[in-house]
C-alpha cells in the first residue's frame, strides 16, 4: 500500500507542477556524468584534475540541478536552469569540492539543451499526450532503456554521501520557489529514491511493454552522443561553447512542438501520420555540431562497474 501511495503521489506532483518533470532523468544524467569521469582526457588539465579529485561531488551537481521544483515560480530571470544562475553557483563555490559540484551543475544544463530543444519537443510533436505527462514519459523512457544500474548510481550518489556543503551552496544562490529549499531537497531525494524502487520500475516496464511509442536504440544513442558532446564542449569552452548559445529550459521549443502538433491535426495529420514525422524532421531534426568527443571517449552503454 505504501508503494502505491508513492506512485499516486508522484503522479499527482507531475500533474500539479508541470515543470516537476525533468528533461533528461537522473539515470541519464548519471550515465553522462559517469562516462565523462571515464573520459577525463577530453578535458583541460585543471578541470580533469578537479573532477578526478571529487567525482561524487561532480555527479551530485549533475543530478542536483533538478533540486528545485516549481521552477517557474521564481523572480524573473532566476530560473535555476538559466546559464547565468549556474555560473553564479560556480562563482560562489569557495573550495575545490564545491567547484566540482558547480561544474556538475553546469554539465547538467549543457545536457538539457539537447533534451529540451530537440529530444522532448520531437517526441511531444509525434505522440499524443499532455506536455507534462508526455515530458515525464519520454524522460523515464530513456532512463529505463539505459538500465537499472544508472538509476541505482543516481540513488547512491544522492543518498549515500554527505552533500551538506553543496546543499548550503544551492540554498545561498538559488531563488526560492513556492517551496522552501529544505522542502525542495526532501522532495528531490524522495523522487530519486522512488525511481530506484523495484515496484515502480516494474510498473514502468509494464507501461513500456504496452506502449505504442518507440525509442529505437540508434535514436537513443544519437541523443546521448549529442548531449555528451555539448557537456564536454561546455567544460572546455564555457561561454564560447555551443550549449551556451542554447536555452537549457527549452521553453520556446517545448511550446512550439505542441502548437505545431495541434495545427497539423487540424489539417488532417491523424489520417496522415507521415505529416507529423515530416514536420518533426523540419522543426526538430537531430542536430549535427561537428564535435567528436563521443567518438573519442570511453563512452559505452555498459552499466557502471561495482
């Protein structure tokens, strides 16, 4: 009964707070962070040394960028996924451990530029759902296809290490939402723990079995490779990087996807499903950035050892 109440509570949270869904889920961010830690040769020496010294702090930052719920209920310009807010966290970090946390946070934003501007908008255009539930479905879909090992890694990083100092940094810099930071933190930790719940995973596995929507392995790897490339590019070039020119919130493209879908349906797209695919290809094609960090990395889809 307790696990059922948890499921109902999580669904209610998604319905009440449209931005409670994440762009890439925690398992995906854990995957990207883990593979980056295996590919430190791609980074400048000063950055590589920092992440090598504090890998768990880096991973925590890459997950805890989603620690604020009801993100839209903040003063203008203070959304926690704006680039200048992420850079403020880095500037406020007063030791190397916290700087590793901040670089993880910024890496999360870089990855979200792919999720929010390309991956999620394309799926929302192609599939029938509300924006909130569709967003959450595709986020969890990618997490589940990566495998339970990365969900477990996210839980381990968040729950098994002391991140008091990092949380204090976030509390100082991030603006309050309708929840206090401590409430946000408790909900965030609960959601991370919940997603590693075997019963929840079994429920979502059943959903995937009966879903009429697909995420082919080549498509999954294509989005992951672009996200990885932009994460590395940001850590190498920061404000001159490709990701720095993109909006991590993806608000424009997320809204555009649903608007174009509605217009296409009025024009008969339900009778001509190829029309939606053509529009998705036009509006949200798989981007090509000319970066080759993925190919030069140790990145595979294998689960973490241990």
